[in-house]
C-alpha cells in the first residue's frame, strides 16, 4: 500500500492520477495546499505525492514550479488526466429536481455554458473542492442539491451521475508530476527531464542554449520562466526535454553547463506520452 499525498479530497483528480500511476492500492493522504504535499512527505504521513503542474486550458501552475525548485524532491514520473466534469446527486433524482449545485470555482468556469443551455434554473455555488462537494452532499443527504466532480467522486460517495461530460472543453488535460524518493527509475527507461537554470543577463544567451540542445537532438516540450526575486529582469527557466538516448542527453548537459549561472536537474524519468 502506497501512501500518496494529494491536493484535495478523496475522489479528486489528484487521487485519480495517483491511482493511474500506482494502481488502486494507493492510500490517499488529503492535503489542503500544494506546500502541504511536501510537509506530508517530510513528516512521514506520505510515501510520495502527486502534484499538478500544468493544464491545457489554463496553463502552468507557476507556484508549483517554484515549489519544485525550492523543496528539492525529484520528479520520478508523470501522468496526464483528461478533466471530465459530471453533474451528480443523490440516487433517484432527476435533473429537473436539482435547484442548487456546489462545486469548485474552476469547475463552475468549465461547465457554466452547459448549465446556461440545459439547466438555467440551477444556482451555482462555489465550494472548496469538487470531490469535497460530492462527499458533503452524500453525507448530508440533501435532495434538490447537486455537485460537479469527477467520475471517481461519484463512485466513492455513492452518487448518481445525472449528466456526464458537461465540461466545455473536451480536450482539457492536466499533467501531474510524481514525487517519490523511494522510487528508482532505471536509466535505460529515462527519456524525459525537467531542468531549471539561470542565464547571464546578456543578449542571445537563451538562444545560444537552445541551439546547443537542438544540436544534441533534445526535444524541448515546454519552457517556463519565472522572475528571480531581488534580481531585476532575470529569470529562472524551467524546461522539459525529451530524448531518445541518455548518453546524448548527458552530453548536452555537459555542453551547456559552462554557459549557465546555475543548473538544477529536477527530475529524470520515463515520459507518459
């Protein structure tokens, strides 16, 4: 049994990602915030953690990139989950019976057009978490009230899905990173890395680095910059690169390292896609 820290409550998309990576034997450790994921691992409550890092609709979770750099836990894997939202309620009710729906504000944003078209009489109320809304509804036994959450939440809390897949953007995926100090990834399986570095503040420095990585056939799949506090117009750069040959990857790092002011390898692992 693997104790995995998740941001949110049982039945949330973080738990779904944990189950996809580790299997259904995971024991979710609920955390209120992303920094709490690291605290749960440090104090022995959790063996590992799953942390969202980017979404295809809303973009990157910038604070989580900073957490990765500051907390020092290595990324050991990744999971992509399609974010499907479902309207659910206590069994035996119809859509026409529902007058109020509670869910997280992001789920409201992702589903509001469906409610405007199919159920304009329903009042949408913001809550702390999608899965928690489902859990509280099941515990309260309230009729005429619904929740919007993932399918796993409906299964865990015995709710009936009245309308599946009500999210506006069907190609809405979230990428989750696996943080697990107890896991060893064989070198021959590694084909992706997450790097963080800073650059000298001079023209062309980033272009020079990218040219070298291209020469060594590194496939840059994402680049994110965050300002360095106290250093005007200077940035931390976070990049994801995929590679077909680990030796070629290490040669690329050797080539660029002298040109960087700092380089941290935040994880080397097997890509999910």
